[in-house]
């Protein structure tokens, strides 16, 4: 069902990576003509990582001309795939890669024991290589905003047996869908509750426009506690992205930045973090997010590896900033 939905969506939108809204009370999201995109402030840092409960992805910003990903992973990634002039192709670790052949903004990496991760670039790299120390990217004027996505969320049951020969239809559709969705990266959810328990959630986004002109698709995710108690009418308007996370399934309204719906029987508290709305089993500032990013060294995604803006130099002291109830920023000075 997910593949059929995505295929139809891609066909309608012609999305091959390549909204301030008018809202109606009831079970409908808003209709958007222009996204209320803003900035998280990540771009003012030389190197920073933004982690949020609002997205299964991690956002990396780097002004450095080098970016190393999945470094020091044990075991290391084994394969990489990208879209070339002749279509998507898979390569083994240490095979020669040509940066000028990248036709779309993504690179997907995986191993037999590591579920696939996708790298969504903002700028075209001058060079790229892939070895036992991870993925190495070089840029003319800095990496910019790079999104890292576990392609199937928290799921580890992913069959990649044929991927070393060719990417099958399902992963390609999923990769290309998220290429558009991650051009508008959510970093804050503003929740209000009106009379009759009408919940209104509005999102702020980091807008990313890339060198491949990937068409952006804005998603307004619904808080997992609300998704569990949503009525059937509301559920029919939600897109189930088949993306399990540490907080529950990731469901969202498409092409909008805000939505409203009634939850008449729920005991809700708008001061709770997004993931615990009405439950509040987290402290007032939620820092127990999707991935544990270590700040004693370069940022590191457990079991996947480190993120480095330079090859060998040790990092300076990291600074952790709580942006809001939903997100935190880990930054490093040059």
C-alpha cells in the first residue's frame, strides 16, 4: 500500500529527485500556497548538528569544504548507491566514484548488518570516495545543509540482498519521496488547544534548496499520542510513511505546515513536548531524542559512525543548545 501511494504521488507531482494556511475546524489539514519556512539558526554555525523529535532524520550543517560521514563504524558500511547518468547504480566499498555523475541529491549506504542510511546533499560535491573510514565528500564552497535519514526508521528488518546489484522499485520510491520531504526540515511544533479540545499544531521549517532543484514537499507530522486516538476520518487524511521511530509510527499531513482537529475525549496538555502531548512523561525540555549524539568528540550516530567536518583534527568543545521543546543543536566552533 505504501509503495502504491508513493508511486501515485510521484506520478502526480512528477517528483523524481529528484504553507501559513487556511484551516477548517474538523478533521482536515490546512491548504498551503506558501510554506511558513524560517530558519533554525543552524546556518550561523561553522559546523552543527540539529536533532529533533519531529523528523526521523538528522540535519547537519557545515561550512567546511570537507565532510566525512559514517566514519569509524564497526563494521563499516559495505555498499553505496547513487543516481548516475545511466540510472541508479550500486558500488562496493573502495570502488571509484565520480562526483560529476550524481544526477540526484542522494547517496544511500548500507551493510549486511547495518540498515540503509540516505545522505541528502544541498550542494554538488567536487569529489567523493567511500572506504573503510566512511564516506568522504569535498565541496567548492562548503557542504551546507545535509540530511541523514535511516531509510526505514528504527526498523532493522530490511532486505537489501539485491541492492548490491540494483536498487529495486520500493527503496527508490522511498528515497525519492524523502528527498522532497527533507527539503523542508521541521524543527519546532507550536501547539495550542481551543475549546472542545480542538488541537492546532503549526510547524517551523529549515528550508533547503539544493543544486539539483529537488521539488520540496512539506509534511506536518502528527504527534504520536494524538495519532493513536485519532478518529477514522482524521486517519484517512494522514499519510502513513511506514517509518517506525523511537516515539511511535511517523504519520503526517502532506503539503501543509499546520493542521487542526478535535479530540473531544482526550486529556491534553499543550506544554508537553510533541512526542508526549497529554502524557508528559518527559521533563519540560525533551532532550531524550531519536539518536544519542555524543559531544565528547565529533557527533556520532550509534552503530553507524561519526560526522566530521575535517579529516584528522580533534574537535573543539561542543556546545549544546536547546532550541525548543522539540529540538536541540550541537555546534562546534572552527
